[in-house]
């Protein structure tokens, strides 16, 4: 069953700055996540991102959280791997 995907204003801004091809790849990866979240082992983050998870999309990282009870995924940021942890 697909989870509902919510995108924060920051993540929307991140995605809007991307090249169209990269943005399409990110959107496809998020769609895949919403369908497959129960089949994967999320990669937890530490520090300022504690309680959130990362998903790799090539050289890009999608920072998200999910709530199993409400079946919702919240996307917080989409950044290049060299920048994402400097936020």
C-alpha cells in the first residue's frame, strides 16, 4: 500500500532548483519510496537530523521521516551529497 507523501516548503524549494532530469529522477525515487517503504530498512541519521532518514538517489540525498500509523512520508530536504549534512 502506498504511503501519502508530504513535501515541506524547503524540500519544494530544493527540488525547484534542480535540473529537470534530476528533479524527475528524484520524483521517481520518492514515488518508489511511497510504494516500497515497508520493504526497505531506512537509513537513520544522527545529530541535527536525528529521527529522520536518508534515501540515496544517485549523488543526491532525500531527507525524510515516516509515520507507520498514518502511512505518511514527509520529505524535508533534497540536496547533493556534498551539501546535505552542512545544512
